[in-house]
C-alpha cells in the first residue's frame, strides 16, 4: 500500500490540476472572456504545470535521479496521452504535437530535478 501511495499521489495531483484547470478554462471560454488562441495557450500551460507538479512530487518520494524520475513520469503520461489522441479522439500526430510533447518532457525532467533537490534539502534539515 505504501508503494502505491508514492505513485498515486503525484498522479492524482496531475489529474486534479488538469481537470480543474480545464474546467476553469472552459468556463472562461464559455463566457467569452478568453479567445480561441488564449484558451489553447491556457490549456497547454495547465497540462505543463500539472506534469511538472506531479514530477516534483514523485521525485521527492523515489530514490532514483531526478532526470530519470522526470523521464519515467513523462513516459507514463505520454503513453496515456498518445492512446487518448489516437484511439479515443482519432487524431493524427503532427509536428506541433511533437513539439508539445518535447516541451512536456523538458518540464517533467526539470520537475524531477527540482523535486530531487527539494528532497535533499529536507533531508539535511
């Protein structure tokens, strides 16, 4: 149970951030507060923040290096996003999607490094 908790909490944080952020973004878009372009940017930023936060939390709990934690966390979410895109939404992969996934990979690895450093600072205190 303890091992599952280590992995489940970062996943729940990521899902929570993405769901709440997408809900707020859709409300803003529905009432014409944001434009199409701004809404797309908000959705991209929300997903990046969600993955980053989950990667930081995972790296605090796992003993591997931060880059490895961020990479593994990204791979898990990449598989989920790819399956959703291809099977559920039936979209094709374009160059913009690859750039988006590369940005998420960078932020996931950065979150892993930051999370590992935060863990080491807390261990010293």
